[in-house]
């Protein structure tokens, strides 16, 4: 009989898994005593590193005071209010409001729903079309799966949410053509500034600026999916800051708490906010049980305090630069095909004679965790506290694994 735990993104028939039992900084320890460098910040999220006692203390203090309470009308809690104000200060949209969710997937669904309902409230209820990009990963809820641009993640899960379509990832003309054809129907365009789970592909020069102009031209909202890029990953608080483009919605999760508690959310910009607030009798019938979860918000406050105090946003540039330099040397020597990335998130593109899964497994044996994508790419997104010696261990593990 198989074990009770049905793992996500795994073969249901797999019987054995690597048991991680402890973490400290950028290091992990397995049940059989091996030490590993966490080259993926778990799953893109552990910016401040593992096992931090002050996070445990902050979480325990909140739980012993008030673990959580509903934020549905008419209630609120201080950590949720305080976190929303802080996020507005550091966020990429001036004067935004913040809607809390429990995950990145819920954040994407929320942005999709808020975009549509805001158009309704603005007298543009025919605007239902949501456009996303090939290679985009937007979670695995039905809204997010509908917006997915990664074909294997969609296969056999349909039918999907109506009026959600994809265009080629870097083709501005294809997007412009579709928006021109359906100008009066477009509700929103969803973009990852750096496509993460699809392989770490930064937006090409000028692409995001062009999408912003198209959205303005056709009356659509621009949604940045910053579930991975938010909270310092590119050396700025958000990718929107890095690229100098202001969207109407920004989704976030992951590094907002560094994974110490599940939390996500959406920045809602002034334009959709004005539509939602225009009718004082309008009641927003959307939310999750854990929207504004008190302890999760307390964890986020402490996590953001650590990021600010330890200047981890700036440190991302150093971490990424050292990782890039090491990986680029492998590409220059022909050990791998190429590298691509931005900030502190990088991918190694492999040659046709190399296999990502086999190299990933060899790297694990060599003491480093990375993420394999299909057969041709290795993905890296280390904690922002990763030391220079640990970054060099990541590069050395790649070199040894591709040579074996």
C-alpha cells in the first residue's frame, strides 16, 4: 500500500523521497545526515534562509496572543493593517491597496477576478478577456492553470476558465494584434517580468514598456506576477522597480514571509481601486478564509524587518553576480550550452547530449540542490543570505555533475 502523502508535482507511484529534517541559513540537512546547499531557496521563497529563531519567536508571540481572526466585514487585526501599510510603502504601485491571500495561486485568481469586476464597476462589463504568455507559470488553481503558458501543466485538466488566452512569450506584435482585434473586450494582460518556473527568462528590452503602452491604448489592466521576483530577488524590492514600469496589479507571495508562514496578496492600483470604490453600495464578494491571516502577517512583518536590516535587497545583486560569473565560466568553457537570468535567479541551458534530471541527481550527491526543468535546464534561486563559499559550492557542483 502506498504512503498516505500524495506529493505535488511528483509521480503518484514514487515510493521514496529525500527527507529534509533541518535547515540553517542556506544549508539543509537530510534524515541520513547529508549537508546540502539550498540552491533554490526551497521553491523560490526562502530569502532570509532557514531556521531563524527570531522568526519562530515572532510567530509564537502572535499565536499566543491571537493566532488569527477573520478579516471579513466587520473585522480586522493589527498585523494585517500594519503589513498592508508597510507593503504600500515598499511596493511598486503608488497609493495601492493590498488584498491578502494564502498563496501565489490564490493571488493570481484574485487579480483575475478583481480585474473583471473592476471593469464591471467602471461600466465596462464586456471586458472579460485575460491574456497571458507562453512559458508563463501562474499557479495551479483553475484560474492560474487557465493562464498557464506551460503546456504540460495544462494537459488533461480542462475545460478551463473562459476567455483566458495565451500569446507567444516575447512577441509584442502578436499581443498587439490580438488586443487590436478585441480591443473592447480585454480585461487584463498578465506578465511575469522574469518568467520563473518556465525556465528563468527575463523580459526582453522594451517588452514590458510596450505591454504597458498597449494596455493604456486599449483600456486594459496590466498585471505583473511577482510571486517569484518580489521582495528583493532582482536587487530591487520588485521587478516593476527594476524595469521602471508601473502595472495596475501586482501579485505576490513566497518571499513575503520567506516561507515561514503561507501568505500571498495583490497590490491593487489606483485605477482599479477607483472603480471598486465608485459605488459606495458595492460589496466585494471575494476573499479566502485566511485572507489577512494574523500570524502569517506577523511573520511577514518580521521577515521584511530582517530583509531591511540585513540589506538583503542589495545583497541579491552580489549573490546573483557571483553565481552568474561562476556559471558563465562553465558556458564559456563549453561545459554547458548557455546561461540566462537576472538578479539572483539563473538558469543553465544544457547541451542536447546532457540530461537535466541526471545532472540534478548528480548535484544532489555532490551536496547541492537545484531544480531541473524538462531535460535541458537547471534552475537556481538561492537564499539571499547564501555565502560566497556556498555559491562557489553550487558552481563547483554543476561543473562536477556535467563532467561526470
